[in-house]
C-alpha cells in the first residue's frame, strides 16, 4: 500500500522559471554588477530565449552558479553572506510563485485521501514531502502564501544538501544525484516501491531509480510520475514535454528508465494516488 508522495517543486508544483527570468533581469541591474554589465541591457528580455539559455547552461552540472558565471554576474552560491542571497530572498518574498492551476486542489485531495480510515490494514496516514534544490525559506514562503504548507510532513532543500557536502556545495549533490531522494524517504519513513515521486524532468526520473539508502545490495526504485506542464517542453507546450518525458533516460550499464505515468493535469495525480492507495 502506498506510503508517501514526494513532490518536486520547481516546474512541478509552481512555474518558478518565470520568476527566475524576472530575477536575473533585476539582478543584472543591481549595483554590485555595474562594472560587469557596463551599461548594457539584459540580453534575454523574452522568456523563451532565457529558458533556452538557462537549460543549456544548466544541463552539464545542474548548478545555477553556471548561469551567473555565463552572464558575468557577481555571485558565489556557496557563500550565504554574499549580497546575492539577501537580494534574492527579498525579491522572492515580494514575488511569490503561484502554484500551477489545479495543483492546490490536487495536493489537498491527495492529503485527504491519505487520512486514516476504518481499514485496519492501514494504521498510518499517507505522508507528503517536498524535494527541492531551492532554499527552504523561499519555498516555504511560497507554500504558505499558496495555503498548502500544512499538507506536507517533511522537506529536503538546498540547506539540507549543503550539510551533506564536505565543502557545503549543495549544487554538487542535486538531482540527478540520488541523495536528496534517499533523505526524503528516510524522513517520510517510506520504501521506494511504495513511494510516488512527481517531477517534470528526466533528471527527476534518473534520480529516483535504484536509490541506495544504506545497503548497496538493496536499491530502491520509486513510482515515477512525469508532468507535462513543467519545463521539459522548453516553452513549447505539453505535447513537446510529453515527447521528451516518454523517451525516458539512459542510465549506467546500458539501461533506460521510463516514467510509470506521464500526466497532463494535476487532477490526474489524484487518480493515480487513489489507485495506489487501494493496492
């Protein structure tokens, strides 16, 4: 029987890339970058060109520091005293991400579906978690303003991952690293085969296949759901995203992994969760 559901945040619960676009344009004109941009205009005014650049530069290491470096903006993501952090947190507070249409209702219904019932074989409720490489202060602020923070039992975030890296480099163990999902399942006290992972990219899929907790002889693969409203479509819509997600991802040892489900709307998530709760 289903034990837990883990939600990716960016591109799955909320369209945060649009906020990233606005942020980078704002930070381009920040006083700390005056000598770097030399009076030039931000080069990615339209969202589609920004997202194309963002995904290309993020692809090798999934590290947003690469975007700052490419744009020649002053930033050290590993230094929480750097001016970029208070500026970004202030911007995010003033510009909370709004959940995708139907996502708030889906989260609420999933949470309600997982409550205890007269069924004696289920003596523990379904647990919900958030897995994000973003700052928890920012994500929690978004969840709170959208009225869904109360439905979640745990989270893994940039701050948590930084504690697991010797030099505090959280970016080096982000997805497709499997560490965040191993931590998420520990927090939710769930087993991979009874845990749903909801994401919008092939990295989400790769990270949830053959996850090692403690025993390398016991690897766990989660139930994977890919959503087409996120960023795999590169701004070209759900049809493009579906074609990308359904191709699956190549893993080590000449293996390919595929999503168990690819969905086009949040209400489909509810249907899948209810189906697994009955099994």
